[in-house]
């Protein structure tokens, strides 16, 4: 089986997971914008950072797939919110459904990992966006806050690293 790990990462957490998984299973890894011909692979593991309800680079990458019926897919999201929170994962899955075809979604195994955020490394646009989101989120009543909002409030303007390479085991177990 011709397999590849493709990743979309802006600040590095997702890239770290992709490279660690690549080392563990001995599979080539490429950044999504460097994949020349996705159709030559039978099995695609896509690892993407979560941004504004979407998975970085996934839509652009999966639009290039010509015949999904002959391929296996795993999608791994990387974000700050707790991946054991069902409301959070349902929200992420709904975002994924908007980025890929129904055919691909129905045959895909989906996993969620926690990443990291380092405010000192954010570019101006993302710092501004996080400040606006934080100001809006802190006014949401506690009982209405989902896991993603709570994680953002907890980590705002801090360095938070939740990377756990042991969480890759669940992905390796389905290969």
C-alpha cells in the first residue's frame, strides 16, 4: 500500500505530530502545499491544525482527489480544546464535513489531538484575532461555553503545550 502523511501546520504543533508519526510508522510526510500528485497514494493520513472551524489545508488538498473509492483516509485534527469532550469533537466533525465530500467523510477515520500555542510566536493577524475572540468569549456565560472556548480563555496570552506523542498510538493501532 502506497501511504503518505500530509500535514497543514502554521506554528509547528501539527508538524511535530506528523513527523513523529512518520518516524514511528516509516511513512513519508509532506506539507499539504508540497504534495504534487495526491492521486498516486492509496492511503492518506491528513494531519491538520484547527483554525476558525476548519482544518488547515485540508479542503485544498482533498479537492485534488479524483477517485476516493480506491483510497483509505485518516484525518487527524490538532487544536487546543480537550479531544475527549464530545461536544468539541462533534463541532470539529461538522467542520470537516464542510471541507470534504460525503463519500470521503463516510470512509474516513477521524482522530483529535491537543496541540500548543505560543502567543509570542503568533503573527499580528492571529494575535489580533485571538484578542477579539478572547474579549467576546470571556463575556459568554460559563454554562454556555464549549470546550474550545474554555481552552481559549484558559490559555489566552500564555504559553500552553499539550503535545502528547503517546496519543499517536490510537492512530497507529488502526493502520
